[in-house]
């Protein structure tokens, strides 16, 4: 059920994001329009990253099935991929927001990467 909800929400937000970017300018959209753009971009990235992580984990699990090891690699459940994607989807939105204020240097990029690493470690420790 969760994959269907995420796919529907992500597709709807992608359509709304496309419409907002096509029919408005940042000056005419105003603050609320920019908020809608950032929220729909975040929701779109959540869906893309969730299905990417889920698909890649299943691909790696099926490839590694032929290899004999003590503990075989199991595929990531979709709920776990969703939890990680909620953190990882914030990175592109943060970078776009930083770019709208000023140019992104190495310092800003390193800070976003550190934030993502800390958040992913936190999520991996919280969900077992």
C-alpha cells in the first residue's frame, strides 16, 4: 500500500511542479508559490529516491544470490527505502535553496553532505 501512495503522491507533485514552473515566474508566484515549488520538489525526490533505493537493493540481492556467503544480502524493504529517501530528498532541495540565495561553494556542499551522512546514520540506528 505504501508504494502506491508514494508513487501517486510523487506523480501528482511532479505534475504540480511542472505546472508551476511552466506557468509562473518566481516574481509572480510570490512566497507561497516558492514554498509550493520547494514542497513539490521534495515530494517528487522522495518518490524517485524511494523507488531507486528499493530497485537497486533488489537488483543487488538478486545478483548476489549466486554468491555463497555466511550471511546473504537481503533486499531492503520499501518502508526502509522510504525512510532513507525522506532524508536524502532534502539534499537537492537544500542545494536549490542555497543556489537561489548565492552560489554554492565547496563549503556549502560539504555541509550538506555532512548533514546527509549524520541524518542517514540516525535513520539507520532508529529503524531496525
